[in-house]
C-alpha cells in the first residue's frame, strides 16, 4: 500500500512533516507523496525523517488551476528529489497571489460584520494560510459551531464570504510542472464533473493534449463505480493512474492516511512507477 496524496501543516493539513512520516511508517506504507497546496516546504522538511525511517518519500504539489471558468486541482510529482529552481521560484509567486486572496477575504468577512484580522488566521497557517485556517478562527470566535458550518455559511464557493482567487490556467500549470521535471495527474476527478461523464471525458481529452500524464483514479471521495470509470478513461487516453487519500489530519477527520474514508482505499504499490517514471 502506498499513498500519493497527503497534506502537512505547511498547507492545510494538521500533521507536521515529521508526524506525517511517523504515521506513514506506523501504518506500514511502502511510499508516501506529500502534495501540499502551492508549496513543497513540507516535503523538504520531511526528507530527513523519511530517510531515517527508510520510507520512500516523493515530492509532490497540488495546484488550484482554472479551465473554462472551473476550478480544477492538479497534482505534480517530481521523481528526482524535487523540482527545478525555476519551478520553486514560480511557487513563491503563487503563494503571493494566495496572500492577496487572503487579504481580500478578510475585507469581505469584515464587511459582513465579523471581527477577524489577517493576523488571526496567519497564526494558524504556517507557510500558507488557507480557508481551513479561516474556518478555525471563525469557530474560535464563536461565529459558527464547527469547520463545516464555517465553509457552508462563509467560505465555500457558493457561500456569502467567498472571494475569487486568481488561479493559474491548467495548460500553464501542466507546462510548468513538465518543465520543472515533473509528472502531472488530474486530482480527484469526481470533483471536476460529479456524474457528467461525457463532460469529464471531454476535459480529460483536452488535458491529455496539453501534456497531462495521469489521472488520480483512487481517492477517498471515489466510489467503486468512479474508480472503474476513471480507470477506463485513463486507458482510453493512454494516461497513467495515481491514487491517494488526500489526508489532512484533523481538518478532515474522516479520512485516514493510506486507507481513506472508512477503509475505502488501498493504492497498489505498482502505481509508484507512474510518479517515478523519468520525464522525457
Ligand atoms: Zn484537491
Ligand atoms: Zn489534496
């Protein structure tokens, strides 16, 4: 069993890199990819712990991209110990645009009558302050009863506090990852098109033309029907298959590293080859 999708507290997870490596070892994972949003600092910090524990650790990243006005998550994996310096510099630029979104989100929440500051949320987000950190502050201040309500009422795309982020176009993200020495995989396709399989197939065909290398077939949110369909889709377009839990620690308590939601996940070891594959 391996897990190719996980988050540390360097993005919106709650486990430190050391704790995440510890958990991977405890449950007997054969390999772990850390795929924090917009940053590889969690991976960098985890490297010595993984080396000491004899765990195969893969450098990954998850980017929020845009296609036809829709938000699409893209995974990038860097098999040779991490991306190029150019790619690292580009991630810095993405972090800056996220900070800009955070400033606008604070103004929006303040205009809705909430007493919340950037300092309040940045206390929770280390490298990167994301919406779960906003949610936690809203709970602490008693505006909502839990994280879920914070998203439902204020932070979700359809909620009244939502502000748009300047997401990068997916073709640019795919190209950047390839040029940075990486392999791309379409994250949790179930969120791209719920049950509109024709639409998803159209998107995947477009992304394959842009250089997409794989689809995340296995994910905690995927039903067995989803998995079967995404497998066929990968085959049809000559794409590889990846999979992972999307573990976030206490920010998504229903999901366990490796085994997903109530044990619905077991990613086979041979998928490692996809993210290990040398980029031509
Ligand atoms: Zn995602
Ligand atoms: Zn994720």
